[in-house]
C-alpha cells in the first residue's frame, strides 16, 4: 500500500392531496398517526414524526394500500413474495374498499380490513416512507471529480484495509467502500495478502468481489489475468499503451464494476505501467456546459462496438451519453450527478459508424434519402461534442494517475470511470474480475438499513 499511502500524505484530504370526505379518527402523540379519513377511493393520513415538526398529511390510493399489504394471505411466509396480482384487485373492485380502518393502540400503525377479507396493519415507517419523508438515509450522489478533487479525498479512498474489509463480524469498512464507490466511482483495498509466485491462479480478487456480491462470468472466465502475452486476444494483454476506455460495451448486459488486483507491478521505470482513471460523468457535464446542442447529439447518435475474434461475434450500438429518467432529484438539469446514468466510450473496440456517414458536396445533386441527410446534420453536432469530450478526458488536470502498488486492489465503475494504462517493461500482472451493479446496489441497501437505524 506504500505507493498510495505516499499519495495520501502528499495530497491531504466530502402528497399531499385534498382530503376526501368520510369517517375520521383523531389522536395526538409525538411520532404517531393523529388523524385518518377514508372513502371508496383513498385513505388520508395525518401524522407527526417529532414534537417540534408540523403534522404531515398524505392521501394514498386504496389500490396502492391494498396492493402493498403484507398480510399472511397476501404474502408467502418463507419467501416474502406476493400471492396475488394487482390485476386481480382491479377485477374485484370491492377488494380495494376499506371495511374497517383503525389507528393502533400505540398510534404507530394503521389497521385496515379490506372488502375482500384481507387484514393488515400498515406501520408508521411504511406511511412516512411512501409519503416521501422517510427517515432512511438517501443514497450518496456521485461526486464529479478531477485530479485535484480526487487527490484531496484520497485518504478515505485508500484507507480500506483488506482484513478489515473482509471481517464478516464488522461491516464498517465494507460499507465505507460502497459509499466511496457510489460517490467517486472508485475505491481501493490495501494490504491484500501476497499471491503465490508461480502460476496464474489468483484468489484474493475473488474474495473481495464475493464480499460484495457474486462475480459476473464473461467469456473471459470468472477471473482474468492482465499480462503481456503473445498473440493476445485483447489489447489489454499486451505491453503497449492502452487508451482510455470502458470494458465489454459490445455486450447487451455490460458489467457494472471491475476489480483489478496488482500482484506484480514494480518492474521497469517509475512511469512504466501507470494506471490512469478519468471521471467521464464530469466530462459529459463539461460538454453540456459549453455546448448544449453538441451534448444533446451525444445522447442520440449511436456508436457501434464490436468483438469479432475466433468464435465470438458480439455487437452493440450505444450513444456516448445515457441519461436517467427525469425525477425529483434530476429535474434540475444542472444536477449532472443524478442526470447522467452511464457513459459508453471504448475506442479500441469501436466499429465503423452506421449513422450520419453521408455528405452532400456543395453544388452537387445527390440521391441520398432526406432522412439520411438529416442524420448528417445531427452527426456534425455529435462530432463537435465528441471533440470537446475527448479534449477534456485527455487533459492532465482531469486524469488521476497511479502506479497501482502491489498487493492493492482497485474497484471502479465500468459505466462511469474511464481507465487506461501506459506502456510497460518487465513483468506486470493484474488479476481481474467483474461484478454487476445489481449486486453492489443490493449490498449497499442492506448495509444502509443497518447503519441508518
């Protein structure tokens, strides 16, 4: 962990709706349900969460409440999965009409007996959660970074010790790693035990991955070795410079995260085999700031990615920038950290374009269809945006460079972080694997439940 420790020391280290008419119940205690009204279509609940807060009122659709029932007749006991469909409720309208609505004795739950006989007590934390004011901690938003910002926060990124991370009796370091991953798209595990010096049968990167979730198998196997070898099937398996890119964009389901464990990386000059990382979300943010039309084209023009070797024939088309659906967090488009979903950038595996490749020479009559001529205009905006993006990611001030120390593992977001490597001499061996974002999200939510309680 020596190299990253030095870096750390050097850069010191971030519905309410209208109330329907109907029956009502009144009471008042702190953190309790204080009033309920209901009719055939909706149930309106007023509740408090603290003595010094004003009461909150929310009106829920009865279909939503009945559909959310966790009663024994609605949920299979061992799996916790639903025994009915939402469509069934729609086919039997009386199933969503309350027969009895009562606030529980401790005022922290709402008992409802439905027209179809289902009975369930909705806890106050369920009501507050779906009222949009849950006390549960929000996920940390991505922090867009350049070299200076990442280095100023390097301490929290490199302080995750392998043995602490792997401690099944204490998830503190695992949780901190997941927070780092969500904020910066990158984190490091240090002091990973040394591997055997013979053979290529690494195991520790697998342990690290499985501490988070399950490994994503690809045609490269469960794990893979980034080494210099003859007749390499991938440019990463050579010693030549590897440009900034993301992995496996030619697959329909692209792995969300990549892990690389440095087993050997000390030979050659100090700048030999340097790892480079760039925050592509920050690059997309910059394009939008300086040229909105060009940015918009980056979200539409497809780029083709291909892997065509031996018995493999993989192909996908993706725009450079993919955005999340508009919601309350990103409706202000200045909030780039929640607006951008993923970036698709992998020049080594890029195939020829099939969009916007037509041109119209001045003064010439051409037979190109009108739709194709429209494409070329959008492609011009795209080319301008790609140029701005490329210039940004190549700038030294936006690039985090580190020669990954032996016995250190880096984990980075394969849909956000661009990675590269300088040319190297001598022996260099990184052991890698992939995990999907689903498994990262699952583990984060599990631990967030624990730590926010």
